[in-house]
C-alpha cells in the first residue's frame, strides 16, 4: 500500500485498547475494526469463505527472525512464549547488542534494523495479545515479523482515520474518488488543510481521549452493505482465529459502524472466551459451525442516518 505510515497514531491507539470488551475505548465511545469494513476497504470478499487456521510457530523460528541463536534462559518454550524482560534487555537498551553479543547471529546494523520490529511485537504482546506474567507470544513473529506488522498497522491506521472525518467535511468529488480507489483517496485527503490531524504520540493520545460521537463518522460514506454478519445463532458471537488464540468477534456491539440501527447490545466479558492454542482452543469444527450459522442483518436494518446512527435506545 502506497501510503504514509503513522506509527505515532498506531502507538497511541493501542493504549486505548480494552481487552475485556475487544474494543477501542476513545473518549465516551467505543469502536473496533470489523471484518466487513476491512473487506470493503481492501475490496476483498469475506462472506462464505473458508477459514484459515494458524500454524505452530516455534521459539527457534522466532529467535531466527529477531536475529538470535541462543535458546537458553528464555523459558516457557513449550508454551511458545518469551519473557518481556528477555526482549527488553537485548533490544530496548542502546547497549543491548554489545552486552549480549554472543547471543546474536546478526551484525550490529542488522540488530538496529530489527529493534522497531521487536518493539512492535512487544507492544502488541502487552496490549493486544496479553499473556500471563509479562510474556510475549512467539507467534507474533509470524510472517517474518516486520512486513506483516507494517501491513497490519497500515490497515489499522486507515480504518481509524476514515472514521475521523465527519460527513460535512467531504467534498463530492473526493467521495467519488473513494468509490474507485479508497486507499489512495484516503492518502490524498491527508494533504488537505481541513483534514489536519495530530502529530506525535502525546497529541494523538489527547485527541483520541476526548473523542465524542459528533466527531466520528460512524459509517463510511462509501460503504454499502446489503448484508452484514452480526453474530451467530449458536452463541452470542462469532470466533476469529488469531496468531496464538481464538477470540470472540462481537460485531453486534458495533453494528452502527456498518450503518445499522444500533441497540445497546449484550456485552459478554469477552476475555473469558479467548482460547489459547496451547491450552483450550476452540475446535475447528466448532468455529466452522459458528460461521455457518451466522446471523445476518439485511438492508431493512439500515439506520435512517447511517453515518450518525447513535443508539436506538439508551
């Protein structure tokens, strides 16, 4: 994707992640990326598609990705995790390479290039995919790490920025461009003075912390979904497959992001339904059953004002 990365925005966003509800809590509102939004943003279909299951990712492979060849002192290899302190001592400190030089299989220059990747792994491991006792899942190093996280961060950045422009800020010809090439159009709008956004982690944190409903474009102007998935008839939520666990997908909690009438949903304690692959993961056959019995919301559920639907009742 030919867009300008905004790592300050992504870093600030992660501090607002609410793992119990699987949502971002910005100011007095809550949001979360939906499968439908990402699918429409990238022009990829998602309905009635086969699911992809994660593969095991050994500590040996993880160490190779971050440039190390020592497996001693890490601990918990059988559980596919690494202590945060292990990464911090070797990559956070400016002298980490010199102090542990015998443990590295890469040069000093390569070590410097890997530090941002390890930081991203540690940050996501702490805030988005937390394990017990300050450990980081080695599955977060999948896909050779850096390019995988660059792409994930760009999608997360695009998803939020597009929600930060109220409908009154758009000019018609800009919206028309959206319909043809959404990603490039988003990047183009960033050059307009009236779309100026904060700069730096601290400014972004202050901005996001005071967001209110009138400052959000709830439903993308270019999104037009005849059918959305809001849950499963088998249980209260669908199940998404992550890097080290399966987790609930509670789309019913944020259907107003898809232009639907939003009632105050039943909110389960989502953290209780995370299943780690090394312990009690959801069975593949069960996940397939949940998706086969997905609850669908048609056009008859679209809100009167899909771009500012609010709640149907409080």
